[in-house]
């Protein structure tokens, strides 16, 4: 794919901002930037709008939305957003992109957490969403992650102890295996994250609470729970300014009809509901998620599964308050969460999805061995041999393992372009599923000196219906179509169409006698007006839907 920039490394906030400004300067008629929030460190949370303004404003068109970096360390997602923007603009003069920009608005928020992302990229630290202390300002008692040996990486730390639960695997000093119930003799270890201990009692190593515990993808007002039930959820729904800005943006842009939110890791697309089994949701919507998801599997090689049924490890104390559930259940917008990059799949591990909730220790060890082997072969610099180090509290320890950040959580830079291109390929197809209003079969006939009959067909050429999905009706978040005939005096008119199906709604099947099309709600509707006017007078017909765009036609009374 043709791009303006290179995708062989991860962009920090400054580089990303410079790239966005460059693209805006090159394509001022196709791209706009706005700041939806200013972070605590003074960084802008940029929102990008892509559309050809010569064919209408963004708000007059159906819209597609993408974001990245709800989770600061999942920087592959922000790069996917940048690549998507870059490919559209760098190929704007091709037939595909010209049509997309003419008919669609694209909204992208590449870095929801610029502060957290920079902390992740420029230090050894790992974090969930942002480098703000939460829930406490001070570290509690216990072990806290820290780069002890000064190599710029927070790795694993193994501590030799006769009470340890781990041992070296036979013949391999690098790989650790769990101690068996009858193991009584030999060297044993406990393994922790590299770090120091607050108020160490000299005997027991307790793991402390994460310093930066906020989780932006638990802070949305659907399925939100308090901290004791769901760590990282925040003080109250949308308590984080970044979350509030994203929610306000989505609510303000009522033309958004599909959402793709980028995360890592796992090599899978997941879809709502995430708070109940999919069998309790609209089966029409579930079919829609699966049909669109098949395109993701074709382009990305990733399976597409329901969150609650196939993704959650725990369906009792499940994680919620997520962006995708909020979009779907409260705004009526179908949303996919994309978990980019799957090192286990690259390493030849068994299919990861649907998640196996009762995986044995032996299966987990086998996966770890395969991942270690793959990393050693493809990213040898990320293998950190166990090296003795003098710990300020524990004395002699060994530090080593795998450099987690850019092998497991994010793809190695050498694989970044592969991941970006297949993600963009799906997103470009996904953006085409939106509804699209058109006016056709426009006819004018004169009945008497000043009386005319006007017939027109209002139709939806898109895959999705104008109301987007069944859950939108439950959320009451979508307005009926507006159809206006202007510049003439209307005497009578037939009943307007409040909504139109998309070709998704056509009931088809492979029957015994061949392929069949059964009854379905209208995709097109004929409307007739009786009007009063003068011969030669111009009338204007406008059809518009919040998420279906605007269609306009002019006619002369004759």
C-alpha cells in the first residue's frame, strides 16, 4: 500500500503529531484536525476527520470511526490508526479512495492516551492506560516494577529460595518450569516482575498494587462497576477527561454508523455483548457482526468472536465498562474491538479463540516454550539471558526473560507493516458497510395548469439499514429519515419512509430448489406528491438520515 510515512517503528506523540500536521498541509481539502482534550502533560488528543468537502460536509455523510491507545502500552493500535489515515490520503486520487471520501466521513482518534503512550515508549515502564496515580497517590506495601539493572527494560526477576514454586527446565538454563508436587531436592525459585519492595519484612515478598492502575476501557457508563469489583474503573463513569472527550465526540457525531477500536494483543476481533451471553441479544445483530467479521478473517486471518461467550476468562466477575459495549448498547453503533498481533499464533500454538478457560499448566508451559523459541529465532535481541544482579533488598537475584513490550504485547518493528496493511485492508472494507441514501426514478407529470404529480423512489444502497442495527431501536438513539420537498406548495403526499432496510436485511437462503429470496422490509420506497406550482418552476427533493447521509435531487415542473 502506498503511504507517505514509513511503518518500521512506533511513533511517539511528537512524531505522530508532526505526521498528522504534514498530511493536513498536503491535503487541506480532505483532512481536518481538532483537539478534543488536553492531557495533564499538555498534549492534545487529536481527532482527525477525512472527507471530500466538495461533495458535502462530513456531518451530511454516513461516518466510520476508528481509535487507538485506550490502553497506553498497546501502541500497535495507534500505528494502525495512523496507517489507515495515511493510506486513504496518500491514495486519494485512486478510484476507491475518491469514492470513499466523496460518500463517507472518516473519524480517527489515534492516541487517546498520549501521556501514557509516551511513558510506555520512552521509559522501561509498563502501564495500562495513563501515568496518573490511581487509586492511591503513594505506593502501597509490596513489590513494584522498576528497572533494577539499568538496561532500560523491566524484565522478570528470579529469586532462589528453597520454598520456590519454579525450577530450571532440564537441559535449559533459560526456561523455567513449575515445581512438581514430589520435587524435594534441587534448586528452586520464585519469579517476579523486576522491581523493588516497599516495607519489605525480610521474609515474605508481597506483590503491590499497580502504581498507575487506571483502565480507560473500564470507565464507560455501561456495565461500570466500582474499584473493588473492577480495578481501574475510575472514580465514576467518564471520570477520566480522555474518556469523557471520546464519549462527547461520538455523541456529537451522530452520523457514526460503525466503530473499530484498536487494541493488542491476541489476534482476534471481538464484538458485544460483553455483559451477557450473545443468545440474549438481537440475533439479527449477531448475524450482522458475524457477516462483517468474515471480511476481517479474510483480510487479517483473525477469528471474530463474541466477548461474553468466547473472550472473557471469567463470566461471573467479568470485565465491563468498555467502549465497544457503550457504543453498541447506549448509542446503537456496532463496534468491534481489534486485538492486534498474536505472537502465540506466530509461534505455532493451538488456536486461541474461543478462549479455553480450563487450560492446564502443561498447556501453558508448552505455549511459553513455543513463544520463547519463536522470539529467539525472529527477535534474538529480545531474549534476555538470566544475569546475576545485586538487588538492594534481596541481595543476589537473576534478571532475564523476554522483552515483553515489542514481542508479546506489540509486534516487533520488523512485523509492524504487515500488521498495519492487513488491518487497513479490513478497515477500508468495513467502512463500506454503512447505509447510503439515494433518490431514483424521479418523474414529474402535469395534471392541470398549476397542478403537478411528482413521483420519486427513496432507497438505501448500503449493507446496513438506515437505523444501523436492532439495538439502536432499543437505545432510541436514531432519528427517522427526513424527506422534504421544497420550493413548491404541497397539496397531498403519500406516507413517508421512516426507515429503510439495507441489503443485509434481505432474507435469502439456499433452498432445496435453489436460491430463494423471501419477504423483507423495504430497501426502497416510492413516494408521491401532488403539488401546486408554475410550469418551469424548480422543486428540490432532500432525503436525509442521521447515519445514512443526505441525498438531493432537483426537478423542473413540466
